[in-house]
C-alpha cells in the first residue's frame, strides 16, 4: 500500500436508464451490476470495489430515482437510490445526453445541499460534439458551479478524465475491503441478478417488472457449482410467457445465465430454473423482505 493511500465511497445516481450500472462496470473493469436497455433494471444498492496500489474506490450503484411510488417495491427502490447521499465522499449525478428533462432537473435540485457533486453527462457517443455544447450550457445554468464531465460508459470515452477527478476527491484512508474483493454482494445474489438480467433482455414490455428471482440452492463442488433458482411471477398468465412454447424461453434464459455465471466464477455451472406464482409480491412488504428487498441491505 502506497503512502497517502486513498479510500472513499462514490454514489452513482440519476433517473432510470442513464447508464449507472454500465459506468460502474466500465470503471471497475468487471461486470458487477446487471445491465439492460430498460429503465429500473437495478433494484438494489450494489457496491463495486476497485482497488489499486494507490486507492480503493467503492462505487455505490443505485436504482433510478423516479416519481412512481405506487407499489412497495417502487418505494423501496427510491429509498435505495438516495439513502446514502449524506455518507459518501462524492456524488456523481448521471444525465443522459439525449434525454435531459425535468426529471433530471429535480434530481439536480435534490443534490443542491451537497458540495461534493459532479455531473456526468453520459452517452455522448450518440450525438455530435456540437450538439453537446448547448446542453452542457443548459445543465450549467441549472447547476451553477458543478463540474460537468461528458463520457460514454459504453464506448469507454473520457472515462480516464472522470476517474482522475474521482480519485482526486477521495480522502486519505486505509482500505475498507480486501484488495481482491469486487463487491459487497454474495455470488448467490449475483447469480439471481444475472438470471433477472436475462429475463429483462428476453421479455417484452412490462413483464420483467413483475418478476423477481430467488436462489433456492447454491452448492459449490470441486468441479461444478450447482444452482437451483425460482423465478417468481405476479400473475398466472405470466407463468406460461416466461416458460415459453415447450419450455423454449426458460431454456434460453437458463443457457445465457449459466454462461455468464460460469465466466464470472471460473467453474462449471449446473443451473436449474423453476417458475412459480406469488400474486402481488411487488406490493407486499412480507414478500419483498423474503426476496431480499430489505432496507437493512442498504447500509454500508
């Protein structure tokens, strides 16, 4: 460990689908958070840990902040998105270059009380440099004095500048986690998330939002890891959709998830998936707690 070693927490916040998980994965160099081209893919606070000779940066990936508090799960996600803001060393507010709107301005207003805020303008690969400039001016007018860093998390553009700025903001401190640890989440949790990602990517429209995944068994053997998981749906009609004709969709999801999990743990995986019904789970506090949507999981 070098003299003047730095350690700190960096929150990545923003409205849904601004690329928070993609950015965290890119900065760490490992896929820690699941991603899909859908808002509200992330449902929990997830720590991603990057440790070098000189610093340990603990990124806090969060669910998108949104106004929908209709169901208990939406209220949980909004708490998960903002509960740590007073405790972190830096808040990165992610804005999407093509979709800057009143929701973003609301989030910028929510962070006005904090001094340690940087604005990250993401997805700049989607527009010309000329198109970026008036938007940056508009953002600067909404949040005067804030540094704005334009990046593309997906295409790895300007991330070195963002990383340098983040490191500069970290306080001198000893590391919190072992240097080989990449996240605070268990492999059971990550396996469930990977299965959920494949569901998000394979199913259309609203259905992924009424699904969750629980791990029933996770057994590590010397030459194979055996995992049994249940996909929970809210309605009877959803069951058939998830399973697909002659089990085709469930088989596809299982294959994709197994390949990702194998790559991550470096061991053969035997994955068994079940689909079960629990009506109204997303608006039932007991079910949410049973499926791991608990505020106790959000503290660091």
